[in-house]
C-alpha cells in the first residue's frame, strides 16, 4: 500500500505493539452501580490504585454523566454533500489502494459548518463484528417496544440474569470477569453456564467483541420479541420455543428482531444488515436470513442518528453510545497514540482468509484471499472538552497487508487532518 511517510512508519508497527498499547473497557468506569457491569468496577479500582491492574489512558476516564449525545440540538442534520477538498485530502491518505477502501469522515468540530468527506461510500462488504451494533439496535428496539417506560428497561437490563447455553458455542475472545466481592479478576472464554446480567452481556459483546456474548444477546432479543412483558421466559419455555418452532417461523422471527428495527430507524436493508447469529451453534438453531454487510456511508448514518437520539429513542441512543465508550484495550483504529487524550467510541470487525501463495506467510489480519477490516469511531478530543469532534467509518480489503496496523495509521493521519483544520487558539496552546 502506498502511504504517506508518517502513515508508513506507523503501519510498520508490529502487531504485538498494536495489541499492547492500552487495556482499558467499554462503558464508563463509574457505571457499576447503575448497570451491574462488574468488569468496569474492577477497572475503576485499578485506575484509582486500589487494586493491581492496567491504568487507563486519559481519554478513558470520563464519567457516565459526561458520556452523552452531542447532536440533540441538531435533529434535522443530514449528511452534508461531500466537500471536494476534504474528500481529496482523505483519499490521498489511501495511496495506491484507494480502490480497496470505503471511507467516510464527518467533521463536527464546528457545528455551524460541518464538513463531510466520502470515498466509495456506497461500497459494501461483510463488516464482521461491526454488525454487533445492529444486534444492539435490535435489542434496544425490543426493549422500547415492550417497556415504553425507561424504568422498566433499566430493570430488565440490570436484573435479568442470562445463563450461557449452547448458543454461545463457540468463541475465542476472552472476557474480563471481575468478582466484586473478593476483587478477583479472571480472563476466560465464555463457558456454558456463565451467568451475568443482560447489561454485562451487552458489554462483553461490544467491549471485547465476544461472538459468544453477541449470540446470547441475539437469543435474548428474539425471546423478548416473542414473549413481550412475559420476558424472561422459564427455561422450559425458552427451550421449547427454539426447539419446537418451525424453522421458517424462527427465520421470520429473526428478521422481525434484527431487520425490522433497521427499516424502522430509516435504513435500507440493501445497504446494511446482520443476516445471522454470530456463533456456529446459533446459526444451526436459527436459520440465517441472508448475507451480512454495510457501507461506510450507512455506518456513518447509524452513528449520526445515534448522536441525534434517533436510534429507537434518546434513551436507547445514549445507552448504545455509552456501551461503545472505549474503555477496553485500544486496538486497530483506536490504537493510534495521538488519540490517547481523546474519548473514543469504537467498534471494529475483521474477516480474513488465505490461500497458498509462494513467498507469502498468512497471518492475523493479513489475508491474501480476503482481508476485511472495518472500523467505526467517534472522536472527542480532548475528552471532556471536545474541541475536536468527528466521526470516522472505514471498510477495507487490502490484501497481504496488516490491516489492523493500517487502520491505526489511518486514524493518526485523519486526526492530523482534523487538527490542521481547527488549529488550537494561541492562548490555549501557550497554556
């Protein structure tokens, strides 16, 4: 890939460096009392030096109250027409592999003059784990439809205990499981029988991108849609539903749970959808409903509507944003060291595969048959001040390159573009 010199140097960083920058975790660190997400309590105690553990970067230290929607006063904002100069600047970062990218950048640092850059914004591909934000939308739509009062939704998220069953098989992502009683932290893949509240399963799905947790959230969203205010059903009712319901009906229920919320929230199913469960057992139990894909433009529209409070409703949009707050290990796009002081709201996803090729060694995120890498990021910099505020969505399929490194390098260069467009005032810089 032909990159600028700075971008090229960042792209040469080894994957081990990429993975070791930070171990932080989605949802704000003061959120345990409200949500019951035990993992964030462990991270809070480590950040305060009460127990041993990794420290948080400055951008990960916002309180729950500070993590809020930024465009509630702009409900009519649409994506602007692409700005030719801004688009040219962003496209130049892609070098000779521009045809392998779809990228959208919305600069909201000056809300009176938003700027939008787009290159191949309608290009679609399987976005891997980024599709978990669609699962989140499906669950929050089912919640709102069943419990219009937000107190009822809080009660379901915090007090519904979910037990991992065969739907969770299988996944390699390790969860951070913190025992509040004895301040003990363990890291383990999800095992059948693991119990946690629904909010924690959402967190595991988005913070460490657990496929097992995603499948369990998908299961619960379908059950919520099926049983309504009788949710959660008994174990016998749950088992009977998935065992005895005709497969065509299960497929229709899947569509009602995950396709219908997209169309109700203004999306075109020809441009974005999650077509199946995230685990092989989930796929066996519930027939898929088609391919999964998205484009950088539709992902941008998702984030824009979230910031406006238009994903389901304001309460749901706010909860989804808080679940995306980057307090898990910063990887891929979010790795870029220049973002250390920034609040980052992030989801990424990858799919790669290889065929035998003389002189080429296949590796993680470095496929020669396909090498999909997808990133969605909201940047507020510095965290809490939000002098710079922008959204970046990109999807790529650059073969034989470490796409995780490439996305981190791209993040650094995009950030510099935004900084140059909004120079810090001299008085502030002097201080």
